[in-house]
């Protein structure tokens, strides 16, 4: 039982590292897209405010996608594989 808990802990730590890396990568890409869009359209907001508002708007969707893609999908796949082969 202790070995299973250690394995689960290592998996969760590894997935958390992946989620944090993906968080920064997705925000950097969104920031670049927002800056390019601001340069194209020239809205009345300053650049830093436009980018901050855009990132704040995208934050809930990004969190949902990261949780589903990084935690739920791999753990579900692992559980199905373990159940199938046992």
C-alpha cells in the first residue's frame, strides 16, 4: 500500500510540473497573439491593459483545459489500463 501511495505521489508531482510548464507556455503564446492583435487593430486601450484584459478573459478556459488534459485524461487512461490488464 505504501508503494502505491508513493507511485501516486510521484505521478501527481510529475503531472503538476507538466501543468505548470504548459501554463507558462500557453500564456506566453496568448500574450504574443494579443500583442500582435493590438498592433493590427490599435484599440484605445494601452498595450499592457489590453494584454492583461485578454489574459484574464482566457484564464478560466485555460485552467479547465489544463486540468482535463494534464490530470484527468492521463489518470483515467492509467486506471482503464490497470483495470483492463488485471
